[in-house]
C-alpha cells in the first residue's frame, strides 16, 4: 500500500509551516489547502447559514483530490487539512 501523510490541525496551528519544511526534502511532495480557490469562501463570511454547505463541500472535494494526488505521486505525498 502507498504511503501518504495528512497534516491536520486548527487554523494557525502550523500546518503550512510544517509542509513548507517537509517540501525541502526530496522524498516528499506537498499538497496545500487553498481556501482562496473556493468560490464560496467569501460568500460564506457574508451569510454563513446560506453558504456553509457549499463551502464545506468544495473543501471536501479539494481534500479528496489532494489525497488522490498524494497517493498517486511517486514519492511520499503530504496533504494539508484543516
């Protein structure tokens, strides 16, 4: 079975910093969470009740895609999650 790592934690806990450090090692390929790519993100903060589900579903799809890419890469894939 192929190995990959998922970095989980709260906002501001250092996930991105850890991924940046791991990225310098040739054996790791990193996949970052990109909240600015979520088309519902700004709407969510205007009306959380209305946009919570679409926002979370978009993040879920990004997470699934990143996990698949990490699993498929030739080295050890590392995925950032919140």
